[in-house]
C-alpha cells in the first residue's frame, strides 16, 4: 500500500512537470512572484484541530501540503478537512494518497477537491532547481502570528527567503498504515531531502510552497522552524504548552505558561528566521520509479 501511494504521488508529479501553467524561464522579483503565484495557495482546516497551508498542483484540484497538518495524534487523517481557495470559496477535501512510511517521513500529503472550474496551480520542480544563496518566495498563512489587536492573523502572507543549504537526512519513522482493511504498524528509516532557508517559519505556514525565484517552480514544502534549544528544553516547552502547572500560582503567576513563554522567546532568538522544508524528489528518479511500478 505504501508503494502504491508513493507511485500515485510520483505519477501526479510527472504529469505536473510537463504542465506550462506558471512555468518560468527567467528570474522573478519578489513582487512578481507574489502576484503570479498567490492565487494557487490555499488555507487548510483539519477537523478544527489543526490549521495550515497548502498549494494547488493541478487544475482539477490536487493540493499538496504537509502530513502533520492533516493527521491527528494517532497518525490518521482527520475526518473533516476543509480548504479555502483564494476566491474565499470553502471546499471539502479528501486525501488523495494513503498514509505510508514515505509520506510520514517526508511529511507530505496530497488532497483532492472538486471545483466548479479549472483552478490556478503551481509547477513542481526539484532540489536540482535550487541555487544556494538565491532567492525564494514563501506564500502561506501565519496563523500563529498575532495582529496589533492580539488576534490571530487570517491574511495570506507573501514572504521572501533565501536558500541556505540542501542536505539528505535519514529519518526514523514509526506509525501504521491500512493494508487490506487492517492497520499494520511500520518502522522504517526514510531518506529525506531537506532544504534549509533563511526566512520565516511559523505555525500556519506549514505546507506552504517554497518557490525558486530563478524559475518559478516549487522546490520544497515548508515543514518546520529550526529550533535553537536542546532536546531537554524542547521537551519542557512542549509540556508547558499543554498547560503543565496551569492550576498553580506563585506570586500571582502560573509557572507553566510563564516558563513556556520564556523558552519560546529563547527558542525564537536562537534560531531567528531559519526554517526547513521537505525537498522535492528528482523528477528523473521519480520517472524511473514510475516506470518500474506495477500497473
């Protein structure tokens, strides 16, 4: 099942690579990139439990995002996934691929929506389209950011970044997938192309396209903010975010939330403006895998 899901994704990417919409042969300015690509970027609400960003990759409604936005704590897809288009229209989305070690390790997912008309979409590139030090455009919804009135930002942002490095990493993956109607556990090491960049990376932007301004192609899917703190502090930050110490007061303060805020500020300062994205696989390798796949 994992291989089938992976091959479906590869098939979709091969088709997209031959498309001409939004294809670019010369460098774009940040302003041009924002104007050209923004309409293909959507917001995602997964069961009211998680929010993030996605981007349309085919005119008939395939949408790419990261898997951690649309899966729950058990690693299953949320039952209700809603997508809001740039027009303001809200559509129900269904997963277009099954959960697999590759989709979990590489943190990607494909959704499908049914639209009344052809949709604007972005063209997929690869890590080979990345020139270290060149400019990138990131378009998404920074839902964790607050307005001047202290309310969550609902507006789509178009942000500038620059490529810092590309590295292959091995990610140990534990989870489960449905095979022949049964949930089967998996434990596997997955090789992941990781794109590091200097630029914004906050909650809500997860799933945003990282677009090379050299050619206008998506070369990565924004997945994480680099952390500046060690594992022990990261664990404490996660625990205090869940409300640890929330019912205890010391001199009128709740230690849990206070500790969480201090660690968060420290984390942001130590890894200020650095993030990572899941790199897109080499199209040639994807095409070869597709040719080897069973039909």
